[in-house]
C-alpha cells in the first residue's frame, strides 16, 4: 500500500510543506493500518512548520490527530478489526492518506458519527477537557475566562464548561461573538474592551480560572482578573510569533502568579495512552448524544494543506480547520 504524507524538511513558510508518496509497510504485530479520512490542523502544526515546537527534528511529519478506517491489523491485535472507524491523538504524522499506528493509541468511533466531525472534536476537545478538569479542576458554579475563545480549543472549553455548569467569559473579535454566545458564554471584544475591568465588574472578586494560549502581556493582565486562589492555565504561546521575548515574559508571569496567591500551570496533552483513550471515548459518547457540538471552521483537501495553515494563522477562522482526505 502507498501513502502520501505532508512533511517539512526545515522550518519556514507554507511553501516548505511537501507531499511525499511512499510505500507503507504492513503494520507491526501490535499495530494497525489506518486509511485516513480526516485530520485536524492545530497550532502545534504551525509551530512545527515555523521551528517553534519543543524538541522538533526535521524532516518532520505534520498532524497531531487522525480519524479513519482500519484496513489491516497486526498479528497480536485482538480488540480491533478491519472496517472499523477509529480516531487517535496525540501523534505526529496524521496529515497523510494512510499510516500505521499502535493499537494502544486508537479509540473506536461509535456508529453514526462522520469522520470530519470526529476530527473536529478529537484533539481540541481532549485538550479542552484536560484543561478544564485536570489542570483547573473547575467546579459547577465557578466562573472562568477563556482567551482566543472562538478558536478550536477555546470554543471547546466553552462547550464543555456549559455542559459542566461553569459560567464563562470569552475574548474574541466582535465578528465571532455570536459563536461565543451560542456556546453559552459572555463575549468580550479584546480589541475594544478591557477584559480585566469587564470580568471584575461582573464577578467582583475575579474569575476562578483563566485559560490563556497567548502568553506575554496578556497573561500578566489575566492575573488581575483572577480571584485569590484562582488558577492561571497557560497552554500556548501565540504571542511568541510577535516577539521571542514573550516566551520569558510568559514564564515570568507564571512565577508571579504563585507569588500573588494564585496557582499557575503550563499544560500540554500528556503522552498517556490509557488516559487519553478513556477521555476521548467519553467525549465521543457526548458527541454521539448531542451534548457537545464541535465548530468546524473549514474543510480543506489534504493537497491544500498550505491554505489550511494560512486560514488558521490568520485568525479569521472560528472553530476547527479539518483536512479531508
């Protein structure tokens, strides 16, 4: 079997993204071969392309998640079978037409769910679930502030917060406020509103948790919006694209949070197959019964992956950009 993969040989612009077609060997005894139907595009892919991902080595495959149909199973795999739809995260190399994956990283997709919707959910909602429940331990009745709230992970946090009985404020440009309201949150225009003043006016003592993928000065200002004992959850460094100085500024802010009586966490999805599988399976049940609804920003053919990167980087999209194979 052959596969076409998206790779990058060295950091740079979208012009460095390449399609490489090569033979795909049979899966190892503990692995399965998956024909890819859809895969999400995340800022982790942007960071990899730009050379800002931690520990990245080139050439590198792109794609943190993948959804598709099993074509072949290894000799030792007994829990999965050809023809089943599966999803997986986190991996590297999901932007392809087919690949081999360890069975331990796969979750069966319930009947009735299409691949694009699952791909829009898998990585973003797993991240959001862990941010909300593991990193922040948010409880019903609490209040949270979410930056970049109309993005893939931000909108997923709002969706899960609504389901959990947590009240949310979300920063975004004005044109995306309808989405934030639809997810049960209060929108704040980061261009024209002072989000600290808005939050303190509404919540008095401040929010219980703030979720920040931006870093830099935004993270420092978020400290002022947190109540005493609240938690600042950093899960990205979008501001590093503007200046590399925002990296040390971000980590200095996390240290300052502890000095000011707040908790601070820099979070990423762990390489824990058992935990991730269990949480993805739970999220798939919520998706199947309509409790959560991923927002799909765009469906882009795999061959147009550069356009998907441009769309995500521009900040014009709301929700998840999905590559369709």
